[in-house]
């Protein structure tokens, strides 16, 4: 969840301008007393929720403890009962509530977990580092800088590059790049939609694209080349359309959620319809959990239940 209140070190001018405009629109939606919500990021684990505060440099576990962090916490991940916090300006990955930390590459943006291993993507350099739960760096991959999202789905890691309208993917087992997938017009965010299906938020098209991921990619590699997946034998109308340009997408179980940071609108969707959940939601103040969609309003955490057969 990623993903709110991040500053870039020398980003492309087109992306810096787009980010600044989005931040200004999001801030205008909120009263002055609520603008600190723009520094908040909700992190949902299997059974817990944490609230990162990039202004106070702290992380609060809901119904649990509050811990001080190093400079500018931007992302975190639960591994069982442990919470690992990624701190951008101090360039560290830390175990909350302890003095354990490890130095990571410049401009760390995302931390993900797979099979007990942690993976940190640093946006300025494009480096992905594999880190143990004891905070030892074991391997690193030289990827491409300035990805807008990093996710691990199945046995692969995926990086999203809006300007090129591409996903780049790498193997977790070998820590080597596999290839590229062409998708949409301006893909920004990625989530698993179950099985081999990927959901990609494209604000320019006002759509969430649904494409086949690992299975189709493996077949393409076996043929010796990577092909764009859209329009290559996929079922027609494999996308959901929205009234505004959604730039975030999340999926958990059978629940799918999309978000438009320019209007603060949170949607849930399936293959047939799109429904507004809430408006004027700050960019990082929501998270999809096993029980529904959690929204933090600055004083309390509210839960929107998603029943069977919805959205």
C-alpha cells in the first residue's frame, strides 16, 4: 500500500509534474485539519493493521503498540507477527519495536514479502534487494528505475512503468529479469486478481485491465520471446471501466478495489459492475483487509464490509 506521500530523487519531469498536480488536487479535497492524512499509509496484514505516519516518524499497530521509526516511513509489511518498516530518507528497513535495521539502496519505495523473504525496490536506482527476516541482504537485482509499483505475484516480481506502458517481470528463484509485458496506455498500479490474472490500474483509460500473467508469460518465454498480452487471444472485454481515472488497485480473496487519487474516490468492482464505496478519501488512508475495506479518518478506523455477491 502502498504508496502515498513519496518524494522522488530526480524523477522524469512528466512524472514529477503529474505527481505534483495529483497531490494538489488531493489536498484541496481535505479540510486543513485533515491534510496531515496525506502523510498516512495504512498497511494490512493477515490479522493486523498498521498506520504509518510519515510526519511524526512513527507506526501504530491498531489495538497494539506505537513505535518510533527512522526518517520517513513509506511502506511496511507484516511477516507473521513481525512488522518490517521501510524508511525512505534514512534508507533503512527496520523491524518495528527493535533496534534491528539494515541499510538499503537510494530512494527505497516498496517492500514486499514472499516465503519469508523480504524484497525492497529502490526507485532512484532500480535495484531490488532480497533480505532475510534477520535483516541480512542476500541477493540483489539491477532493474530499471522509476517504477510506479512493485508487486510479487506467484513466483515472479512485477514492476510497473507508466511512461513506457509496460510491466517488467523477474524470477524470484534466480533473481534475473524475464521480460516485458505491454499493457494499456498509462499503467500505474498492479494487483493480483486471483490465479494467473493481473489487475492493472490505468487512469488515462479510466480502466482496470485484467490480463494473464505468469502462465502466459512462461509460454512466451518457452517460445523464445516476450509478446504483448493485450489482444493476443485473451477473452474480450477483460477490463472494468470507471467514471474517473483510477490509479490504484487492490485485490484480496474475491474482493477488488480501485481508487482515484485525483478525486479521492474509492470503488469496488467485479466483472459486471463498479460501485462507489466512499468519496474524499486521502490517498494512503485505506487498505483492503480480509474483513472489508478499512478507512482511517484521522481519529478512528472504519470498516466497510463486503458481503457475498457484492460489490
